[in-house]
C-alpha cells in the first residue's frame, strides 16, 4: 500500500477500506508516512468526510497505536466525563471527587489549554505542589486512595492521535467532525473507562457554534463509544456565555472549592450535579448517594482533599493571585443582556491565563471575574468584570477583546438553556 493511493482515494470522495486505514495510521505512527502526506489526507477528510464505518476504523487504529489501560482490578465501576471545552468550564474539578464520593471510580486523563479555552491540568497546577504526570501504578494508587484521579495522558496512549493532533493544529484541519470525534474517543476508549459522559458545548465559546453540528458530533462520539463497549451518553450544553463567575486557572479552582463546600454559582452547581447523575447512571452504580447531597454533607470535599493531596498538592495552601486588577463598569443601567463566552475567553487568554504555543507557560492568577451574569439587573457604574493579570500592560488587549462582547439593555435577551439536549445510543 502507499500513501498517495490512500490520499487520492479520499481526495476523489472514495471510501477508505479498513485495511487502508489500519495501514496509514500505523505507517504514520512509525514515521513511514510523512507529515505532508498526512496533512493532505487530513485535508481530504475535512473536505469530503468519512462514513461511520471509516470513523470507527480510524478510531480503533489510533487506539491500537498505543496502550489500552485496564481498571479491572478495581472493585467498583469506572466513569469519566469529557468536555469539548469552553470558557470557565471547571466542571471536572468538583465533578471527579463528587462522583467518587457517590460510589464510582473516576480515572480521568485531561489536557492543557490551547487558545481561548482553559485546560483542566493548567487549573489544577495552580494548586501548590500538585503534579499532573503520574505513572500507571501511581494512577491506580490515587484512585484507590481518593476514588478519582485527574492527570496527563502518558506518551504511550494513542500516540497516533498525539502526532496527528499537532499536525492538524498547524494545517487548518482541526474542524472536522470525523477527526475530532475519533481524536477524543480514541483517547477515552484507550483510557479504559467503563462509562463516559460527553459534555458537548455549543455557542460562541465552543468548537461547535450551533446545535446541529454539536448534535452530529455528539451522535458520532456516542456511537463510537457504544460500539467499543463503553456505555456513552452526551449532553449538549450552553457555551454562548461563560460558565460560572470565574475564568482563569486559580480563579476557577477557587470557585470549584466553593461548589465542593456547598455554595458556588447556580449554573456550575446545576451542571455538576446533572453530569454526576449521568455518570453514576451510565456506570450502573446502584444505590448511589445523591450528588446534590454529597456537595452539602462534605463527602465530595473530603474526596477532593484526598485527590489533591495524593497528587502532591496542598489543599490548604493559598492559591496564586495576579498582581494587578482592573475593573470594568456597567456602561448603563438595565439588564445585562449579553456576555459573550468567546470575548471573555479571549480576554482571559490575553491576560495570561492561556498559552499561544504548547510550550508557553500560563499565569495561574490571571483571568476574569464576572460580577453579573446575562439576565441580571445592573446599575450604571457598578463593577461588571474584574480583570486579573501579572502586568498592567496586558489590560489594553484584553479590553479590546471585550469590546462589543457585552451589552446592557432594557430587557433580557434570549440565551441557550444550560442543558440543551441529551444524546444516547441508537
Ligand atoms: N480535542 C481533542 O482531543 N481532539 C480534537 O480533535 C479536538 C479537541
């Protein structure tokens, strides 16, 4: 077989055979298919698509490029959640210990942020001492100690995806449903979880800007997981506005701890509890404690503290704070009718919370605090947002990002419901 033949087949809108897919993924992982050839194939896939059988074969080939983890030594079911990424989406932080407190193990491999959406590992690394890199044995130890572990995927997990994702990032081939679905699901299936809840974000701050494409991505991923023997469901959830009131690494940890202490913003609590119930149901945990109760009785907080400590972190340490702040005031009295997720995410990124290149450091204290949410009444001159940065020179570009990103009107405007839809197999 040769790469040119496979590229031509997809360029000419053909269907790739299982053998062609197996060969091209294995040869690319070995280095026998060059980056420029894989770029051409990725672009042909982006333009011409793949059918469900091709996507399933592509996913399985990426799983086989590396190790598949196995949690069968554990005495309770495993459950995981994956979010397609959003602004202020810190849900994993309260969710993983919450689900552990309610009776399932949560083995979660997470990523770092790139662009305007934050990454779970960057957020957790703002906790002094916390370590993202664990060996498989260490992961098992943390799971046994705390019931939940959140850490970086090792280099042995779906190496084909690691290589391909880096290539897609620089060749304009990220935005393809077959490539996104196979990329996410190859890692989640290889991670070895028994059940998976997908949080597919919809809106300006998400990959998927509209409900139709988000539903197509959700259906594709649910089918891939189900066919691979992982009980998988998806929720489509709102990302037209930021989630919660904190955007930025340490700021989001602080908000997550508030949720674990039984408080926190309504939308973060609602989504955390809903996803926890979905995870426990998908995992088949019978007689599980109700997640809303576990947030109130301290058991989720106990699991959080054990999880952080088991990964070297100090749950009592003060979190980093940015040196400088700037308040943005409401321009008029009325109702905050719009607060755009992308604008706030971009502002937080420019303040230093995110990175432009994979190797860049992030500022743990940088970000944006929201003092009002869409639909809230505001008075002219009241604080609307606080910007946090290590250097005042960052404020100007952040303010540019926010220009036109919020509006105060006489009446509230429509926004997406927090949970838009639920997608199941079949
Ligand atoms: N996240 C992934 O892991 N892969 C994609 O292709 C997109 C988002």
